[in-house]
């Protein structure tokens, strides 16, 4: 049962991590060789990420006392931007040809931008293990950005390079999301 905003943030962090891993698996051989199966993994993964990135700012908002801080604003704003990017990336897998690729590039770009906002906000917080939380957000931003760059290569028919860059990017993003979830879990344990 969800009792606090922290519970909602924790659930959101782990949904985001699991979603990132599922999406990364969808970019990995042999699944990548089956376009429909790959799209299903990417769609489900991004959908889970979108839900997680929606739970996180709602939970953080529930915990704010008073007006909140600049760090709160940046992290909440970043999570909402990431959720919109995840949604765009999930929808992109249902659209054929260049339009789907273009929407995927936009989605990856939004995910990268949102994670960058969260990294800046996280860097303003003084808490145990916070440096690792910042690194997790930076890795998510870098990975999503690489995914978008890979999409650009796909758009200009440089498929092999684009697929490799996208694969590397999604795994970096998954590592960053998982690191963030682990650190948030440890920070909660330290507080208790």
C-alpha cells in the first residue's frame, strides 16, 4: 500500500529502471532481428518508464512542504519531460517508416533533456550518496541522447551505425536508471 510520496517515488524509480532494461533488451540481438518483437519490448519498456516518470514527480510533490526548492522544481519538471519523451517513444513503435523514427528521435531527445534537468536538480541536494544519484541522471541523459542520435542515423539510412549507437545508448540509460533506483532505495534506508 502506498502511504507516502516517498513510496510513490520509490515505485516510480523501480518502474523506470525495469522499463529501461526491457527497452534495452528490445534493442539487443537476437530480439532486434525480429522488428515486431523488438518494437513490443521498446513499447512496453517505454510505457513502464512513462508510468514511473509520472509517479516520481507526483510523489515528490506530495512530500514538498511549503513552496518547495529550486531542486524540487527541476527534478519534478525533468521527470514530466522524461515521461512525455517515454510516451512519444512508445507511440513511435506503432508508426511505420520515417514518421515513427522522427517521433522516436523526439522522444529520446525529451528523455535526455528531462534527465538533464533532474541531474541539475539532484546536484543541488545535499544528502548521503547524492553524487551517485547525479551520475545516474547524467547516464540516463547521455544514454537517451545517444538513442536519439542513433535514430538520426537510421533516418539517413545508416542503419548499422544507428542501431549500434541506439543499443549502446539504451543500455547506458538503463544503467543510469538502475543506479538512480538503487541510490534512492539506499537513501530511504539511511533516513529510516
